[in-house]
C-alpha cells in the first residue's frame, strides 16, 4: 500500500489520521485520538468516549481545487475503509470529527493527499458565510459574546439586529463598589511573591527543537499579533517578550491567521500558530471556542513530539480554558491564568442569555482550575473575587505595560497603512487608512477614539457629546478607529445627530502603525469606556504624549490621575465628556501640561516590572 500520513506517532499517545491506497484503488483510513483529547471531548460532551458520534467527512474537489463537496460517514472506534469510486473522490481529502450538541460537525483532524496544497475550505454544498470563527457575533451564536443585558442605554435597539446576527444593545458593568468596599482591608494582599524571592535561573539556549533543559512556559492565547481584536494581543506580546529578556523560554501557542507564519521566533519568543479547523458547516460560537481549544491541545501535543518539555502553562482568558485545564491534568504542571475581563463585568452582572451564562461559567472554571490568577488592576481583582469567591492569596495584580519608545516620537505623517480587517474586523489585507482618515486641517482639533465598537467602550456617549462640544469648539473633529458589532448603531446615531464627515469619521480597525499615526495627529484622545479592566488604549495615548480624557470607570481610575496626566469624566454622561474635552481643546497650556505628565507616567510603565513580577510568580509556582 502507498501509505501517507499527516502525523506519524505512537497510537496510544497521540492524535493522527492516515490513509493507504490499495491496489484496487480503495482508500483505507487509520486514525487515533489521544487519551488527553478523548478526555477533553468527553468532558465537553458529558458522554463516555464510546458513545461520542464520530464521523469521517470526505471531500470531492473540483478540477481547480477551489470548491469541494463533502459526504459524511458515521464510524465506530475502528479503521474505516472508504471506496474511492463510491465517494467520487479525485484526491483523498478527509476530516475526522464528531457530532456535537445539536449535531454540528466538530473537526478533530484533517488529512490531505498533498501536504503543500491548502485544504479546501470553499464548500459548494455548505455555506461558509455564517461561520462564527474568530468573531464576537454570528448568526448561530447563543446571543453573541460579551453582550451585556438588553438594556436601552445610549442607543435604542434596532429592529433588524436579529437578522443581522448582532445584539440590539450592550450594557455597562456594575461598579463592584460593594465588593471593593468589603475588601478594602484585603486589597493589599493582591501582590506578587516577595521581591526577595529570586527570579528563575537562566535557561540554556532556546531553539526551534525545544532542547532546553529548563522547564519552558507554554502560553495559550487566542489572539497574538498580527491577529489583534482588543488589548489582549498586545498584553500577551509585551509580557512574553519581557519574560524572554529575563531568561525564560516562552512558547506562545495561538491560532493560525493570514499573513503570519506557522512558526516564528521573535524577540526571543517562540510563536506557534495552530490552524483551527474550519469545516463545511457553520459552528455556534461556543462550539467554535471548543474547536479552537482542540486546536490548542493538538498543537501542544505536536510541540511535545518535537521535544518541548513544559514546566508551566499560562492561559489567557476563558477562551483557552478547556485546553489549559486538560494540559494541566495531562502534564501534571502548574497553571497560571490571566483574566483580562469577565462576562459578569461586561453584562453588569445580569444573568443574561444561555450563552452569557455559559461564558460566566467558563470564567469561573478557569479561575478555579488555575493555581494562580493574574489580573491587570485592583478593580479587576475585586471583580474576580466577587464573581468567583476564590481566595485573595490566589490573586495577583500585574498591570499591563507599554513600549513607550515605540509610541513616542511619531509625527502626523507616520505610516497609515497598517489597517487590517476582514468581515469580522480582524486581520486581513492591509488597507490605506488615508482613504478613511484625513489629518486635521489648519485650525481643526482632532479627537481620536481607538477601540472595539461595542457598547461597553462608550462611543455612543462620545457621539452624543459632539453636538455639545461643537457649540464651544466648532473646529472639533472626531475619528472613531475600530470595528465591531455596534458599528451600524453608532453610524445610525451619528446620522441622527447630524454628525456627517468630516465632523465624524469611521476609520475602521487600525493596526499598530495606523494607531501611531492617528495618535500623532490627535489634539486629544477620548476613552469613554463604561467597563474597562485596565485601559491599554489610555496608556498608549500617554506614551504617545497626547492629552487624555477618560471616563472614571474600572482600571482607568487607577491609571489616570485627574488634572495631572489626564482628565476624568463621569461615566455614561455626554455632558461630562463634552465638558472635559472642551477644557483640553480650549486651553493649550492645560493640554501641554497633561500631555507631558502622561508621557512621564508612560515612561515608568514599561514591561520590565510586570515581567519581573510574573517571573517571581512562576518561580513560586514551580517551587
């Protein structure tokens, strides 16, 4: 037989899918699912492995390899023989998977005849347009992700939201004032291990083959540059680089994306991008999340085959929780988890939909499973404590950092061509920002908003503040740089308020270079968030030396000192925002003083200190 395989390994310890072509032209498939992956799937399905409905999906390719039709074959826990003539296959393409709740097909593995040829994902018998991969919303999501409760706050619900696959509105979080009040005496223990604890010893030279004798760290993150959705990507990148500079061997396992190699070694960090298998049929959001975790587990198993020996796992947010918990159990190593935000915070603590409750449970599960939980602010520490009740001794506040030198010294003529967006607002082909953003003209005062277009980022209040502001500062201009499910409502609100271009521009999602160009031309940066665990955009604006107006919500109150390095406005108040923006735009001396104070603070907020704190925590967990 002419046998080919995408993975060759010991059947009891690994996951693989192989085939052999018989002299008669039949294709005999052989497959195995590792015990770790079986355990993760059975826990998700709440069924024993022998009851999981496994399926082999085979594909027929068109002559130009651009389209494929598929046929499903239910299988038992035995090799499956597929007749080439029966399936009408011109080449042996297949996926091994199972039918999840509600019968969506979840691929575990795929195998193709030519490893150098991309697997077909343009399906003629299945519609890919509604696949909820990599997005916060979709037509088959429970009710979406991070939806908050369906309150009428700032914007009315739109009648066509359901048809658009988007929630009608998002909600502000609670202030957690009760939790903060009750924990006033307990907040001080939210700190890292004592500074006298020595940092971990330097590992030996790192390599692609993972040959170091020092236990490496495996970071799991669903986004990592150039796949950027929010602040999580920058946070993971900055921390991993900082840890590498301290001598740690850091491997970041993330999801494969366009315009990025499967493996990359950058600034001392090993970056591994694993494909999340997209099959012919759309997945509900929570099932897509689990399929992504299968990809994380598959990638981790691959790295161990290549010789990596990980001594610690660091998971970022609930989206990686299932794989992180399984790897902790399989490898018997400690698990650290950074919770960047919570569904409870985004939804004001309201019970919400079935999907929201599932996400809240995933938040709690990660916090309980982790040996230690890291958060980016004291506000977030109180939020996690209120939501999970975990011990204060299990929580550590490690603030985010910023590469101040990378943000400083930009001029308004900086490169504006690092916009990356797709239909989901994510990484895609670079587009020219200049077509959607024009630098402020003579006498114009440019206000910049950077962030996801979701309710909790508060852009609706910024829009409502503009008519009030224009009465006092008629040269004010607003650019909203971001993408998200709330954009149609925000555009409708801008039209209702008579805020057409050039007074208000929607610039789309901005990558790092575009963000620097936008900040360089800003007279003031507005951060009107209703819920903000930390405020990374605010810190980036500080690093760029821009005056800042932010709402006094969440971690922003810990980052911004009112009147010294920025101005704070009452949350959810267009009047308060307009007042503070007018103060900056109308007083050049105040703007210059705030900008100077902001840049001084940013220079003290690099990644060296957070990385050192996490390094001490790693050492404590390993010891």
